C-alpha cells in the first residue's frame, strides 16, 4: 500500500475513517491484496500514519460491503471481488444504468452537457495518443455526470459503487483498441439523446453501451484478471 499519507490527521474521526476506508477499499479492488490475505491493523495503521482505531472502523465497514470477512479470534481476511461478482455487476448494470440516463435526460443542465462534450473531446485526444489511464478516468467522469444529472441519490450510490468494484476489468477492457473507439461513439450517441431530452432513447443507448462493455469483458476473458488475484 503506497501513495497515501494522512499524518495531517483531522480531529473529525469520521472524515479520517472515510479516507482510510476509501484507501483500503481501493487497494483491495486494485488487487493489492490476495484473496484470504490477512489484514493486519498494526501494519496498515503504520503505513497510513494513523492510529489503529480508524483502520479497525474501516475494516468493519469493508465487511459490510462484503470485501472483508472477520473471523472471531482470528482476524480480518480479504474477500475481494471474484468473477461471479463481476458477472453479476454487469448484469445488474444492464438493467438499471439506462434508468439513470433516462432520468438524466429530464434534469440535465447546460453546464453538465458542456462537461460531457469536453469529456468526448478529451477522450478522442487520448484515444489517438493511446493513453489508457486517461481514457479510464474520463469514462468514470462521463458516467458520474449522468448519475448526478439523474437526481437520484440512491441510483447514483449504487452505480458508483458498481463502477468502483469493476474498475480493474473496465481498465483492462480499454487496452483493446477497438473497444475505446466504439465506447466513445456510444457516449456521443448518449449525449445527443440527452441534449434532445429524449429519455427513452438515452435509456436504450445506455443499456446497449453497458451490454457492449460487458460483452467485451467476457469475450476477452478479462474476469480472469480477478481470479488470478482472488
């Protein structure tokens, strides 16, 4: 676990716990831990520069998300995300992601549409340069804007978590040149539907986009990336 320092601890323990939790969850989902690997509170607290309390609280929260299993008198162990989880995530996204776009078509504002247009332009630039990491970040931002525009706190929360849980395979899928180009084309079509306030079309195009992403993941057996770590 690297690249994180919270030595400038704030007095608000909940804010600190949130920062520790997000870092630990990110490391688990990125494969920094193997399945069933023990999470050692003392070691983690030392690495993050915090006391054991926020680490312990974060581990409990990770257990609620199903990413960690706590065994009495033994400790906490990484569960992580496996191939079946990824399959389930995409299956559910195929059913509800379009709903976010449909609702977004009703509520999206000009500022959000401008951001989406900017994302499309930057995506084409980074596609030409072959910048996979940047394409991944822009894809995240694209969907987050739509979630926010949907005006549904619950839907945004659920879909945002799904995006995080599947980040490794989503990033890997962008390594295949044909998929990023196609994905950008699909994003363009979705934005046009949003501009026209056509919720039905936005929903249909978004569900198709997720199905295509899912097909790319499983056609290339990218879930194996999860299984090698888990």
